[in-house]
C-alpha cells in the first residue's frame, strides 16, 4: 500500500520551490493468471500493452511455455483478467 505523489514547481518570490501533493492511496497487487492462447512475442506485446494502457506502471511478465501472466499493478484481479480477455485470450484462473 502506498500513496501517489505529485510534484509541482511553483515560483515563490525569486526562487522556484517544489510543492508536493499527496493525492490518492494506491495498493500494488500481485496477480498470477493462467492464460490460454498465447504462443508468440506478439501475444506478449499485446497483453503487456493492454495492461499498461490501464496502468502505465504495471510490470507484466508473460511465460509462454507455462501459459502464465504475472502482473504487479494497482489494477484489481478482475480488471487484469478483463484486459487480457479483451485481447482475445482465455483467462483460466
């Protein structure tokens, strides 16, 4: 669990001062899904792109021989599974 921070620079008097704002609370989650239909690097890129479109900071590891996708993301499991399904792959678990 952690906070998302935004840093802005504002001019105060004659100097530039960083202004740090705490915005939303985020929880990074680990997901391991079994996925059917992945066979090549195109599959890896498609799944990675789909997940990182929703969470640009997501770490996606696809193991083609094992048929698994490991994801570290602020996305919940259902969102991860849906993004993979939307690319045409069958999420089994």
